[in-house]
C-alpha cells in the first residue's frame, strides 16, 4: 500500500502526541516519584511524597488516557478514519 501525504501527516501527529504523553508518563512515574521523597511538607494533611505516589500519579494517568482518546478521536474524524458509531 502506498502511503499518501495525508497518511504521513496522520501518523506524524499520532507519533508526536504519543511521544509527548509517554514523556509525561515517564516524568510523573519516575522523576516526580524520585524527587518527591525529598519534599518535606504536608499536602492536604499528608506528606507530599505519599500524596504523589498514592493519588497524584493516578490522576495524571487517567488524564493522559482521556486526552489521548479525545485527541485521537478528533484526529480520526479530521482524516476520515473514524469508526462508525
């Protein structure tokens, strides 16, 4: 199958958003988690490091999934490859 310029544009945007969201996932999972233990202050009555590990990361993961699904739905409609509902 020959890829058209439209296909290349679609996959370029798809790969770009995937890379950005994976980078965000990495930062939230490893970087913030690693440095949060050094942050010694209370956040909503709990140590900040506990909150990041128990709540903050999970909230960011759900937001990443929601954003990716909505973005890809919009991109699919723009390029005419959306699933019929």
